[in-house]
C-alpha cells in the first residue's frame, strides 16, 4: 500500500484543489482539457514516486494512469454536456473508478515496494504512511467535501447542475478543515465548534441574503460541513 497511498494523494490533489475554474471550463470546451488535467495528476504522481522512477514498470504505470485518467475525464464531460448526467451518482462512480485504476498497481508488481532508507527528516515524513493518509483526508474533506455537499444539496431540492466552481467554496474549505482539525486534537477542543457555527451564521446574516431558499441552502451547508468534517476524524480515531 506504500505506493498506493502516494498515488492517491496525487489524485485527490489534482482532482480537488487543483481543479481550477479555468481548467474546468477548458475541459468543457476542448478534449485537450481532460488530458491537461490528467497531466497535472501525472506530474504530482511522478513527484510522489520519484525515488522509484528508475523502474520501467513504474514509468509504464504512470503513463497508463495518465491515459486512462484523461479518457475517463473526457467521457465524464460527454456525460455532463451531451446527456446531462451530472449528479452525485456519476461523481461517486467517477471517484470509485479513479481509485480502482490506482489499485491496478498490483498488476504492475508495484505493491511490494518498500520505504526508502531514512536519511533525513524529509525522507522520514515521506515514509510515514500516517502523514500521507492524514494529508489525503484533509484534502478530500476540505476540497472534495464541497463537491460532495453540492451534489447532496442538488439531490434534495434542485435540478440544476452542481456548482463546482464558486469562489465561495474556499470559505467552506477552511471551515471543514478547522472542524476536522479540532476533532483530531486531544481534549475538549471540540467545544469550539459552536463558535464556527456562530461565525458561519454571522457571515450569512452579514451578506443579507433574503431568499428563503438560499437561507435554507446556507444552513444545509453548515449541517453538512459539520457532519462530514466530524465523521472522518471519528473513523480515524476508531482505527
């Protein structure tokens, strides 16, 4: 699982925080956009498996992932634009397939690779699976959680496409990461979470949003942000 975790980190980084609005629309306008996105993922993957880049099977596997990731994203764009299939089920299937293709490293005989010899603190951090796993979780919950919430909201009270490009998503990224960080701390730090709720509610009031539906949307965001950010640390603590 050593290599798998590092490739998964490359995936969540490229798919969530680096899925910029301009790149998203480039993917919509041109097939090259999907392969550019795939190239960004591949570059991160190369950086994270660089110590093993001398292995031919590693280079072959990264090329395979670049190609299949690009094709998969291209097909997803077709589903979005031609067939209007943009919903939570397509999102979950897309992410499941990405992780499934990463798991094919077993077919390339890469699963048995061992950590590097510890020569420095940087190498020690690289070797630490816990550091990699927590980074994956923070990125997934912080950035990917926003995409998931957008689709969940659509599932309940909207027929429009999920909003995946709003600049306001970064405020909620910080909110989810703060809640999750608080939950991971030892002690009674979780008592600070209501303070985040107050700040969230104050922000909504300050923006003076009068539409009842939008107000419901904001409260739904608060509930889902908390639920997602709290649930993952509880799972990690159980393990």
